[in-house]
C-alpha cells in the first residue's frame, strides 16, 4: 500500500527534483502540494509548483497556496540562486487545470492530517511558516502525523546564510523554533544535504529535445561555478530530494535523537539549529537529526525516478 505524503514546498530547483522523485514512486501517494514563500515570493512558488505538475501531466495533484511572509521577520528570497521567479527550466504557463484550491496551505495540511490520521508523512522542504500555522490551527497535529521530515538547519556543520544558519530556518526562525519544539521532526539538514549531489555524467544522458529533459538539466545545474568551488562539489546539491529519498527508503539516512532548539535571535544566531549532542541540558530528545547518508542509495533512487519521466516505459496497446 502506498504511503500518503504531502509536500510543503517553495519551488525552487531542488524542490522541483524532489517533487518529480515523489510523484514517480509507486510506494508514495502524493496527496498535494502546499506552497510557501522561500526561494521566491509565494505567488511565484505557487506558479512554479503548478507548472511542474503540468510539465509532467499530473494535474490531478491539488495545490494549496500558503504563507506570503514569515511569522515575524521580513521576507527573504533566493532568486539569486534559483533564478528569476525562483526556478529555472522550460516550464509551461500554468492553466486552470492546476488552479490553487480555495483552502490556505496551513488548513490544507490540517485537513490532510485528519483525513489520513496517523498515516500522513509531511515533507517540509520550505521555510516552516505553513507548518507552524497548521500547528496553531490544530494543536493535535503531532498525534495526527505519522512523520514530519524537514529539510532545514545545520546541526553540526556551518550554515549557508550565516555561519550558524541554513536558509529555510533563517528565513522564518520563529516558525522553525515552534515546529522543532512541538512536532518531533526528523531534521535533514546541511550536515547531509550539502553533498547530496547527482552524478555529473547524468547530464550527458538528458534529452535536449523535450521540455522535461531541458528543465531537469537546468534544475541539476542551478549552482554557478563559484558556489561549486566554495563547497568543493562537482554538481549542485539537490537538498530537498534527499528528504524524498529518505521517506521512500529509510536506509538512506542515519539519524540520532537529540534535544533541539532553534535560535530566534537577530543577526548572527538567527535560525541556528542548536543540537544538544552531549546531553548538556539534561533535556529529553524532541527530534532526530540526520548525521550521515548513503549517497549511492540516494542517487540510485532519484535517478531511477527521473528516468521515468525522461524515458517512460511504452504503454500497452
């Protein structure tokens, strides 16, 4: 039986790969996409989510538009990294087929959690504003979810916005603090996602004569040369796809339970994930952190998922 999964997302090049990977899996039932600000303004990320669904003819997936800004701090986007409008690629203009439903993303999360009580996996691969709002609407959300897997934070490594903070947590630190405090998440942060890359030679196999192949090529090459050199990698980190791989195959990640907090201070510590790795606080664990990954399993899973769109099996006559 397939596992119901809701993606809270801000597409985003790596989000786009994650969405395709989830949609391609027979063992995952994507019940919807909820969109937030993040890589771009929410109007753009919502349009991007719709365009991705139309690109791969999955207009059956509902899209719920969500938070326009963080809970407290000013809006920050990453269009300088992901491209104008927050995404690259040869994407179609969204049509009425993927028009957002008349439900805010936070309420949609609550509705899906209730409908799939105890079974829903929430893959939160955007700033956590929608998830924090959903928790405010439904205090029983922790009991309704089977699992919350979050792409965010940097527990034992340096951040990518400040030395202490990763982009999703830095964008809305107050939402991240609430979610980490109350929802017992599995944190898939920069400790493992920074090197979640796909083989550079994959690009050679991408068809150049169709929109899907051209779009995937753009999504896999969204880092410029300076960023590749800074992180010492040959191809772009596809952070969010590691979350989907771990949901589909738990053997992809090694995780450990810790007491976790998120700093809401301004400036340097904003959004820092504080992980009590030595038990100094005597506080019980309230979440898990991915500390290592089987990157071969990750790459096999994601590449095999993408292959379903690049080289679909012939349909029976």
